[in-house]
């Protein structure tokens, strides 16, 4: 199982959202929509269940949205499909492929720590290439990354306390959706 935890401090469940506000950049909801779309495109190519956890870290939120990609009701063909799917999640209480859970970041990471090997993506981490063989031998993986900003110092401290390995894709700053593509591509190469 391959899980990506994408952290956003700007997205709120309490604000009204629509296509126009998303296109206008409200709360950077578009970033998460692209992450969902990228993972949906990879689900057929990888021999692993894919999950996306959107962690809303705003102090008034502290909510995780768990999405099982293999249970999405339809294949996402465009960014618009992805935005509409996410908007549905934020307006409908619950469905079979996603759920909202009120949880703080530390407890969320402890849950993943019990079952998965966790890696934190940061420009200052160890190059991904040095861990490729180890990563390819692990069955349950969790990659933690910021949506459009790095994690807070508190979040980084939580990960450090759990001895999470910081991984780097290099010095350029990548969009969260690009990080997901790079990681998934690395896995697809290991299957060939």
C-alpha cells in the first residue's frame, strides 16, 4: 500500500467552495485536486493500493480526509473532474471511498507509524536514490509532504520524534502533485 499524506494549512471545511473560487486559487484547493488527479492516473500502473490523505492542519480544523483511490466512483479524466470530486467530498457527509476524521497531526502520524514506513519529503533530506532499494522492498509506505509550503516546525518535530527518514528529490521546489508523480514513477520503474 502506498499512501501520500499531503498537508494543507489553508484549506478549510467551513468555507464555501465552487469552481470559480477554486480556479481563483481560494485556499489552494486546486493543489489538492491535482494531487488527487495524479494519483488516480497512477492507480492502474502501479501494483499497489493507493491512498491519499489530505490533512487540513489549520488550527480550527485538524482533520484528515482519507481517500481510497481504488474505490473512486469514476476515473478522473481532467482537473475539472478532480475538483468536482473533491468539492463533492466537502459537501457530502460520507461515502464509501472517503472519510473525514478529526485528529491532530501527531496522532495521525502515530497511526501510520504502527503499520507503515514513513518518509518525509523535504529539499534538505537524503536523496531518494539512496533509499530506492529499501523503499521497493517495503509493502506499506507513507510519504508526507506539504501541499504548497513546507511543514511547520511542530510537524517536522513530530516526524523527527518518530525517526521518520527525510527524503529529498533535489534542491528545486516541486509542486506536491509533481512530487507524487516522481515517487510513483520510481515505483513503476521497479516493477519493470
